[in-house]
């Protein structure tokens, strides 16, 4: 195996289990044994397959064009439907199980895949990989191991060896957007204010930023920048009319609607991602699964996680780190960021464009998320995988497999270049379409941020010399319930009187008592 940084705690096996069972128990017509499919057969023109996703309109437009191209190349007809969100996609597949009207091919998160295993809806892909001899055949080795791990942590044979249940398709992660104009301005007044890489640097830089904005600089005669307009060299102005016309407006920061009470240097969008990543970065874990039973259980009641929570609580009390609630928001910190209420924000790479302010108030750039130290450079992996569901004739199953290969490897670079998702494998990363995207000249601030987000992935996250690990915790039925519950941990820790790491962990263990081992 030449996978990049394969970190799963089991020995990989692509062999089928001794007992192979057809997953035909959920109904539907014209069903065949999925392990007797000839994936190398000549697929009759006009063969029709159904494909469901949870994408929105912007992604649908890209994908529909690609599917038309696939049909022209192969003669296979694809009936494509978006179910308007991933949760609804999972629910619709579940509702269609009894009638056998679920699709041949679908997107799935790992926990969705676990549900499909439980309901006998999903097809193991080991047989397809092993018997495919076509020119378009794919191998698990083709794909980044950090993405493949989650596809091997869903179902195991009686020997504890994992089955291959999906292939990565649309992938994203988290990154830190920062106010580039601010940092270029601040470093001239305080050389210690640079873009941080570690959490300890976030703390140091956050304190320096708060001090600078509160106390001003020598050039401003120690007048606070809060409530004022800041010139490029530290000047302070009361209103725009006072700013000399010789000063480029792109070098000016308008803090007139910002105060010490409303400003926080660093924001983090997702409470769940914040906590789950903290578990990894502080040397602990979040959940685990018993391979023999498939049952998941909590593992975050540990000294490592408590230490990480105590550290973040202190950063919040020191007015360095904030979450949406600090800004009066419920989900994201991007509005606060674009209104200069913060200058750094961690959020999904799929949404970094939301950190570009209107009217070009400042320039936004992108960096990796902060990490604890060089030995704990973890960043969460997001996005879904393509799976085959147990439906259809032999020709339909072979056609669905052909589309899965076409999308995940051979044309994945085109998809990612148009949508902002990250390539699933080095082939798509190095494809002409994706390289053209990385190297073309941006025509807007939004284009610049999208390109720079992609470069964070290319230059840092998948660069082996940087030693980053994209992780997904092992899925199980109910893992979405656990995630929804722990989403509240950081807010409870920061805003509940007397809250401690021990108390918030105990509270969530009580809420999730069905998953306590």
C-alpha cells in the first residue's frame, strides 16, 4: 500500500468475508446478487440509473452539466435528483427502502453509511474493485488515505477486517480566514502581531491585538482605535471627511462601530468541530466503535480533553477566543468578521467566501487552522462519499459503478475546480482542470479567497512534509446524535456560571447515556 498517512487502527484487507450475503431484503424489482455483477460487461446504451445527492442549486448546476457529458460519452442515462440537504437525503433513502425505490448511487456521510448497513441498503465495493479490469478501473490506493479511512470504518467481516463501503467525492475541511489588511496594518505598529499558527500564538497575538486597539499607538498619541478610523500608519480619524484624499481607502480600517466590548480577535464557527478537533489536538479522543458489534460509545471523558477545555476556557475569559454567541449569532462568526468585530475566524473551507466583506472594506486571506503543537496537527475532514445501493439489474449496477469511478477519480478535478471542494486523489489534484484553477488569475476578492483556500489544502494539509492529518471519527448508528449534543459543549463551558471541563463533560455523558460504555 502506498496510501498517504494511513492511520486506521486495523490491518487492511480487501478480501471478501467467508460468507457473502445478498442485501436484497428491502424490496424492489429486478434484483440480483450484487456479488455476481460483471463490472466489465458492455453496458447497453440507454441503461438508466438514479443518482441522489443533497447539493444546493450552485453545485447542482455544475453536476448536471457533468452528468450530461457522462451520458454523451457512455450512452448511460442518469436521472439526477437533489434532496435539498444531506439529512433529507438520508431520510428519503430510508423512506424509500420498503418500496425499493431508492437510487442506484448516492452521496453519504460515514454515519449515513452505518445506517444503510443496518438496513441492508448498501453494497460492499470490494468485489467491484477486485474484479474490475477496465481501462477506467480504480484502486483504493488511488485516493488520499485520510479520506479512505472513513470508508473502511463502517462494516467489518467476522475476522475484524473492514469492507470498502464508499469512495470519496466532495471533500472539504476547516481553515482560518484572516483580515489581511488588518495584519499588514498592525504589524507596522507592533511587530509581534503576525498570523498565528499554534494556539499559543493565537493567545499571544490575541492579547497584542487587544492592547493595540484599546491603547492605540505612538502615532495616534495613545488614542484608542475603537470607534475611530485607522490610517495606514496608525493615524486616527473621527470621520471619513477627515481622511486625506492621498490615502488609499483600501489601506484604511473603519473601527467606528467597534468597541472593546464587541470585539474579539478570534472566532470559531462550529461548536461541534471546535470540540471534536480539540479532543484530537490535545491527545484525547471523541468516540470509538466496537468492531464486533458496530456499537459506538463516548471516549472524551479524559484528562487530555479536560486539559484542552480548560485551556480554551481561559482563552475565552482572556477575551481572545469567541464563538457565535459572543457576537449575538447562532451559527457562524462570518458576519462579525466582515464587520471588523474579529480579525480571524475558523470555518468550513466550503464557506470561506462568506468572509469577504462587501464594498471591499478589507482584503481576506486564508491559513491553516491553529494546532496545539507539531505532533498534534489535526484538522477535521468533511464532505461525503459516493456509495452504491443494493438496487437494479446487472447492467444498472455496472452502470452505477462506472459513474462512481468517472466522478470520484477521472473527472473529480473538474468538479472541484468549479465548486471549491478538494480533490479526492492525486490524479484529480494534478489534473489539467484543477491545476488551471489553481494557477489562473483571480478576477475578484471572492475568487482570490476560493483559490487561496484551495492552496491551503494543496500546500499544507495534503503536503506530507507538513504532517497534517485530516480525521473523521469512526461512524456508527447514532453518531449524528452525539455530534449534535456535543455542539453545545463550548457554549456551556463559556457561558454557564461555574462551568468546568468536568461539569460539561458530565452533562453531555448524561445526555448521551445510551452511548456510555
